[in-house]
């Protein structure tokens, strides 16, 4: 008589969710109960809900049949046979957590508030709630310069920047090739090449720029006035609010002779500060000058006949004039994008580094 080995496969189930030790556990099909596996997994965590779902796949000649079995865990752990069911091989046990479980969602508030720090938040808390919990503003707070950043916004902004760079790279390749092919003289070809190089340098700046996630907000004093306004945002994990001290300077950046910061003087226009910076550079695009306001918003002023007065914390940005020919018609728009993105990033970093 000859004895042949019998193939044996381990009978296991998998348990996931809020139990002490999720993972695979060996069972005896049709004998081991659900409560036994839960106990072997270290029991239910305190954030576990009273519901679990068991996914069971049964093999038939027509193909696999999948079932989803809803279990009342409170009854199962008390031995109720309708819920403390017998397990089968490859059952998948998913223990649900209580709805919207989030142990410690935190936000940070810094700068000119009475009690800066990192605060835990609960569902439904808003920006005004956070400011009130932080004791309100100090008498040195500069509300127009408040900086609010959010991680989900930063990720979205960065994706937009990356996609824009990729799109512009494709357009650059197409436009420069077409411009070179249509050039009638060597001077035309040199102009196209010059524009192409300028555009490549601008794209290099964009590649190195990292989004900040800044959201333009407008705060009120006292914080209760912020309630029921569009700026009283619901808080999310990782939000940051910085309240700076009152700004005393104006920044001038871009194509001027001496980019620098100057003491704020009431009733001065952007041209007054540009003169303090030595005047416009040779390639300054005077018609596209704009202000980056303390709250992060941008305003074009170079085309206005009556320029507005500059306010505390403003940054005056003078783009470079680009001689645009052939098909590279979007170069001047890219100049604006580069300056706005890069300068905005610098404003946020400087504020948080104080």
C-alpha cells in the first residue's frame, strides 16, 4: 500500500480597523467564532464603533459569490449567535471606527495674539473661535497683514504650478521651432532665440518656486465681528495663522536700480517709492507695475492715470519688459506669474521666520 501526501492550506481570516493588533489569524472553518478572533487581536480599541462588516467569498461552479455581512459588535462580544458568527476561510473582518474619528486635529496660531501656540480643534470650529481661544489680538497686531496657510491649498497650488510649467515647456518648444522656421533674416532668428532663452530662465524660476498654501483673509477686531463672514473659515488639520506686528516698511522689487525696503510714509504713491529705489531700470515695464498687498492679494496699478496711495506692508513689483515677437505672445504674462508667485512665497517665509 502506498500513502500519498494530502495538500493542506492554512485557514486564515484577516481583521482590520480599530483593534489592538490587526492582521491575519488562523481559524478552524465553521468552528472559530468572530469574538474569538477579536479577542486574539487584542480586543476592540476605544474608537471602535458597534458595527463591523465581514466580506465572505464562496466558491461555486458558476464562479465566486461575494457576501457582505453586517455585524453588531456589542451583541457579538456577548455571544449572540446571530452576530458572533462562525468564521470561514479567507473571511475579511472590517471593524468600523466611530464616524468622523480624528483624535487630535491641530492648528497653529502665532504672532500678535495673547496666547500663541498649537491648539487642538473639534469639528465645526472656525478661525474666529481659534483667535478667541488664543486670547484675542495684542495692541501691536497688524490685521491687514495676517497670513493664513492651509496644506490642502498648498498641494493644489503646487499641482497648478507644476502643470503650468509642463504646459509652457511644450508651448515653448512648439513656438520656438515655428519662430525659427519662419524667420526671414538672421536678426529675426536671433530675436526668437533671445525670447526663447528669456522664457527658459523664467520657467527655471517657476520650477524652483514652492507654493505656500496662502489664503487671502480679512480679519476683524474684535474677533466676534468675523463670525458669519466668508472669512470665518472652518479649520482643518495643519492650518496656520500668523498675525504680524504693524508693518513700518514698503518693499520695492523687480526692475529698479536698487530693490530695497523703505520706511512707510503716508500719502505716497508707488512712483514715490520707485524714485527712492533709484528709479526704473532700463528694461522696466512701467505699464505692468502692480502691488502685492499685505493680505496677499495683487493689484495692477501701472496702467492707472491716478495711482493709489501705498499702504503699510505693500510690496511694489516692477516686471521686466520683454520684447515679444513671433509666436511667443505669453511671455509678459509669465513675468507676472513668476513675480507674484516668488514674491508671495518670500512674504510668507519672512513672516513665519520672525
